[in-house]
């Protein structure tokens, strides 16, 4: 059994919780109010800036040229393609690019991105991959499950499903799963346990990120 196969029961628990969350289920049904989605777009844009740093650090730590090249490509595609989708969302909702760039990270966004960048900067390459995996696997699995239920009438929500359930992102997810298995193949049990902890932490943050958007989370103390 591969390492990612051993993660599947935990992953299923995480993905089930995410898909059942009202933010996600209503997005899939096309009944989600636009206010929390506008919040999500702004926060995810901030998240993607830090997520791009994860790919840059992945390229720096990659053990071989092929993986270095892949992480460099991911950095490029995130900055140019995925963030462009968010800018198009923002424009459709009347959010200017300047306002998008000025978005302050929520408590959850700050905590999640700090965890990802700290792991990528301070820990070995395998920990970086384990922390990255739920970001790809979770979005892909969520979008595919929503797609199976039928596309929403809302163009913006349908576009989200199209992007993350599509062939390109599905292939990227399979690559990340394979990379995790390759890295874990020679790891001892203590290291694998650490990888699981990184995976679970990111997966929990994936849920909290949706929940924070649903609640339109703000800092408790305004200054």
C-alpha cells in the first residue's frame, strides 16, 4: 500500500466535512449568497500570494532538476493563471484590482499561510510536499464531487468547479500524490508520522478556510 493510500481514510473524513459545509454545498447548488464568496475570492487571492512562495521554496529544495522545473512551472501557473481567475471573479463582483491587492489576511488566512511557508522554509522537502498535498487534493476532490451533482446556474461558481475539477488540475493533483508517494517510499516511520501530521494540519486549515469565508471572519480587535 502506498503512503497516500494510507492517508485516504483521513482524507475522506476531511473532504466529506468540506463538501458538507454550507459554504461549499451551496456553492455547488448555485444558492450561495455572493457576499461570502466575494470574501473567499479576496482571501484566496491573498492566500495564493503566499502559496506561490511555497512553490518557490519547493523549487529551491527540490532534490533533482525535473522536480525543480515542475515547481518553477507551478509558481508561474499560479501567479499567471490561477490568480488571473481570481481577478476576473473580483471584477465581476465590482472589486477593483487595487482593492484585491489591498486585502488584509483574515486570522485563518494568516495562520494557514504562515504554517505553509514556515514548513516550506524550515523543514525538509518531504514535509513541504505533505503540507502542499491537501491544497491540491482537497480542491480537486471537492470540485469533482460538486461536478457530479450537476453544474450550478451561477457562472462564477460553475467556473470554480470547471477549473478545479478539470483535466489540468486533476493531472496536477495526481502528480502531487505521486510525488508524496515517491518521497515517503524511503522514509522511516517517524518521518511518515510527521508527514501525516503536516497533511492533517493543512487539511484542517482547508476546512477552516471555507468556514472563515462563510462567517466572513474578522479579527476580534479592530485597531
